[in-house]
């Protein structure tokens, strides 16, 4: 019974496919899975928007939206209807084709990432051997769409937003990849299914998630920072800093195209959170062994929910960074820490079992954290600028 | 250490988040259409016309002198004078506005009309829910829509309204006193005329009349229930326009003052009109 509940979606799909001829089963199966993913995440997006607005409201001692439906839970429907019925304006001087393609590319590439993410036991669309690589390839294409949007709008604010977005995303993409590499080093596979299975054992009832190791913990923190920056979320939302750039790269978008950007941003958050929980938090695994009776997909979406809450919490807490702070942080703190973490992961692998590797690895990382944090992030004092040639 | 501030901040927002469910005092906002905060007494937005008594049309204080219309900077007031007259609060026949329109889409809430009005007829309202789906007619308020009772004025601006009432009562008392004195003088003259021969009778009648006339102002202010004694004293001595304190927030700018002075210069005959023609 428990096993069946765990596999309910897989069994449901197989039961549906059983009515079809043999040759149809594979393509129809893929279409069903894709439809599920494409339907599920926008629904989650709708829930998250209202959760975010209410959560941030509570953080600011407000109630948040509470007019549409009981407690405002129907707010996303009102928002959706509004954005669908709005006029779609394309600036006359915009590059119409690129302007049109940008939001589509964003949404498509963001959804492609879910193809390789296991959402439960046996619940993965494609168990690719190079799943992580595929994921990052897809994740990197969002930069393309952002720049397409900013450039094609022919608006200085859009272009500035897009420039910032690309600079930021490329900087943090490095950190994102390097922090994930340690997981690949330890699990020996790029397949996300195998990475989850590498964490799938318990000792004393507690799981062997990668976050519970010194290198895993450090990598997770770096991954979380880089992931937040990668999805342009607050406090790294410089590309759409409304106080200085109107709305950044999607200034010239309205109606449904704007809704697509909004959707793309949130689905990217889901996807980054899902990858983070897959790499470091054991994916669909239960946090304690006796809770394994609960279906695996519940754990996956539970972790997703928790990380979304953390995203919202951070947004409600932190002010936006400045561009130089952002870049300093990426290149002077996150990147050195990630590189050091690679070394620590190797050390951990070759020191063998025992308490010594815990002490040594933790000590190296904490020491590095404190010293890089002290030295690298020290506030610099600048005197008045002297312009030699321009007066 | 790096990140300490972030953790502190996160703790603070978490406290806010949890606290907002528990304590009502934390909430900074009010659920507006259902609950509303009391308006501060000095709040004002658009003018309204004050009327005394029950009937708004009869009790309208406005005498269509058109000072406000002339002074209004964006020219949002339109007044048409009546051909006939109706008695005002002192019982003197006055013309009244047959038409008094204020276009609140033009009005800039400067309160100059209130400050120049010598009859306390136009005051600032606190109503702010004036949204309408009729862009032209809905924002053009006629005198019926503008009329509000004196009780309403007391409700929204209690201090200011009490002052105004005291001033009006003082004026009324003064007018009545004068009327009475004039009547007494006339009566005395009438009494004196036929009885020129009998000197003793005249000597007895004259002091009696004058004491009666003097007693009247002493008793009159006591009859007004709401009148503070301090307010009546200066009113009795000085001219009504000079005694009038400039109400509320508009008093700091030089514009209302000059407007008032200009108005006085322009219409020197206006205050005299209120004196009863005996």
C-alpha cells in the first residue's frame, strides 16, 4: 500500500498507457510527463505568488492581499486574468522577432531543466547520464533570453538591466557550477538520479545527505547564494532594480509576455531549489529513516516548499546590493571559497573514514570563511577622485 | 564575522512574521473600507456650505456676495445671485445664491474661499470618498450637494465651529442690542413728543428707557448656551472682520491675509449692509 502510494503517479501513467498500442506508448508517455510538469509548476507558481505577497506582508506587519476570495487565496487568478487581458505593446523601434522570442526562450529553457530532475522515486522524465550538465546548459540559456529581451527592447533601462543581468549571471554561474562539482566528485556521477541514490542510506536513523559534511555544507551555502543571484532574486535583483531601472530587462514587456517573464523567474526559482535539494538535501529522501513511509514525492515538494519560503524570507529581509558589492562578493568571496572547497572535498575523499577528516576539513573551511570574510570583504576607504585628463 | 548581520536581520523579520499573527498592535495598516482611522481635526479637502436650522435652503448662510468666487485661484466656484431676498440669521433680508456650484475636479483645496468669507458660510469638509463614474457631472457639486448643517460642522471641526458660533452669536447680540436701543430711543422720542408740557413725566421716563437698554446686552450673552464668555467680549467691541481669527492651517501663508485685506478694501460697503436699516 505504502509502496503503491509512493509510486502512484508512475502507476497511473502506466495504467493509462496500457490502453494504447505498444508503438504509441513511449511518445504518449513522454507527452503525459511533459504535460504534468508544464501544468504543475505554473500552478505552484500561482500559489507561490500569493504566498510571497502574504509572507512579505506579514514580515512588514501587514496583512497582504486579502480581498479576492477567502484570505485572498484567489489573488493569482485575478492577477492572471488581468495580465492576459492587458494590451500587448511592442515598441515601434524594437526588434519585433527577438522581442517576441525572448520570453518564450526563457520559459522553454527553464522548463527544460525539469526534464532531468527526479521528483520522486522513479519519477524522472529522462534519466540522463549527464543530467547535471544538461541542467546547467539549460540554465545558462536563460542569460541569452534575458539579454535578448533587454537588447531587443531598444530602451536604455532595458539594456542596462540586461547588461547587469548578464554580468551577474555569468559571475555567479561559475560559483554555481563549482559548488556543484564537489557533489559530482563525491558521488562519481553527473546523473541526478544517481546523486540522490548516493545519499540514500541512513545510519542511526539519520540520512547521509551531502549537506551534513563540511564540504557539503560549505558547498550548499555557496550554492544557495549563487542560486539566488542566478534567479535574480532579492537581494541580488539588480537587473530589475525598480528604483534605478524601472523594471530592468522587461521594462518594455506588457500583458502576457510580461507574465511569461514573471513565470519564468519563479519556475527558475523552483528549478534551482529542486536542484539544490537534489544535490545537497537528498532529493526525494525522507529526513529520518522512520519517515520513509511518507511518499517520496511529498518529501521532494516539501523541500521545494521550504526553500521557497526561505527565498521569500530573504526577500523580506535583505536590501538590494550595489553592483560593485555584488561583483566583489562573487569574485572575491564566493569563488575562492568554491575553489577551496574543491580541495577540501578531495582531502575528505582521500583521508579515509574517521573523526580526523571532520576536524581538518571543518577547520580549513571555517578558517577560510573567517579570513576571506574579514580581508576580502573589508570596506574600502576611497579618497576624493582625481581626474587627470578630464577636468 | 561575515553573515552575522544577515542572521540578525532574518531573526528580526521572523519575529515580525510570527508577531503579526499574534498581536494586533503590531499591524501598521487598517482594513480600510471596514475600519477607518479617525480623521485629525485639522483635516480638510473640499469646501461645503453651512446652513443653520433644519431646512438647508432656508438656513444657508451664504448671501451670494461672490467674494469667494472672485478670490478662488483656480476659479472653481460659480454663483448666481437671487432676485428676491430672504432673512439671514439676524433676521435681516439678504439675497441668497440661486446657484452655487463648486467643481471639485478643479478645486485645489487651498481654503482661500473659507478665509475670505465674511459670513462664515463656507467651510472645509473632511469627506474624501468623492469618487464618481461621471467625470463631468459627478464632480460638479451644486448648492444642495454642498449644503451641510451647522451640527455637521460641529462634528467635523468642533473647536473651529464653536468659535464661529460664538462670533455669530456675539454679532447677533450686538445687532439686537442696537435694534433695541434704537427702538427705545424711538419710543422715548415718541413719548417725549406729546408730553412736552409735563416735564416731570419726561424726566421719569428717560432714565427708565436707558437703563432698560443697558440691561439688554448684559443678559443676552448669558442666554446663548454654547457661547464662551471670552469670545463674546472682543466681538462686542471690534468690527466683525477684524476680530475674525484666521482658521486652521491656511493662516501661515501670506496669500490669505492679503486676500482678506484686498477683499476688505474692495468691498467696503459689504459689512455695512448687515447693519439693520432702521
